[in-house]
C-alpha cells in the first residue's frame, strides 16, 4: 500500500518538476497542438485521470491510517487483556488469603470458646466430684 502511495507521489513530483519533453511524453502522453477538440478531450481525460489519482492517493492514505489505528487498537487490546489476566490472578490470590484469614478467625474463636467452656465446666465438675 505504501509502495503505491510512494509511486503516485513520485509520479506527481515528476509531473510538477521542470522536465524535458521526453519525460512529459512518457508521463502524460503526447501534448499535440494547443488547440482543437481532440486536445480538449485529451485534457479532459487527463484531468479525470488526475482526479482519479488524487482520489486513489487519498484512499491509500486513509487505508494506511486505518491500518495504523488498527495496530494501535490491537496493542491496546493486548495490553487490556494482559491487565485483565493480572487482575484476575491477583483477585484469586486475594480471595484465598481472605478465606484462610476467615478460617484462622473461626479456629481462634472456636479455641477461645473451648477454653471458656473448660474454665467454666472443669471447676463445676471438680466441685461436684468431690
């Protein structure tokens, strides 16, 4: 795509620069006399060709820009995907940490409850046992 754009701009530069008659002949065709209906038709066709070349250059430029935007979008998408994966892994790790913390708290509460029961029940049992 870029090669075509370079070719068109090279051809346009050649046409715009001062060139000799041979280059004009190969790039634009024979010029012929400056009057007459045939010359008007050639000029009209040449103008149409120039317009088509301009439109094609614009289209190629837009396609190249679109490709660049698609590349940027793909890079952003990959970055977002990587960030989402990292976030997911961190969330799983945090969920496990919180589960273990909850288990530890439950174990501590159960241990405290058993110790309290023992403190309350053991003296009562010893008092009635004797």
